[in-house]
């Protein structure tokens, strides 16, 4: 199983945009993304850091509902 990649917040935003997430605003150092699917609105804050912590990346993946292989395909 591959390890978690070392990525920036900007790369994650670009990857999530492929899943129809939209960057709606920036609040401080966090970029706020949102997507409406099946009547449910999902809002995800992504830190605008050069490298995201592994726990933060895992949390974003869990909120979006993707696994490591799907994330690597998006990057």
C-alpha cells in the first residue's frame, strides 16, 4: 500500500475541484470548498500550507469520502 503523499493545500484544492468542489472563499489561512450532491452540502476547510500534516490529509479524505488510491489518481 502506498504512503500518504506530501502535498500542499493548493494541490488538494486542485484535486478536489475534479470532484466538483468549488473554492467559495478564503478565511484566514484556510480555503473553504463546498459541493452539493444529492441535496447534501459538504463544506471542507483546507489549510493554505506548503505541506499538509498527515492527520489533516486523512481528515480531508474522510470528509470527502475517498481512499488513498483515489486521491493519488486525482493528484
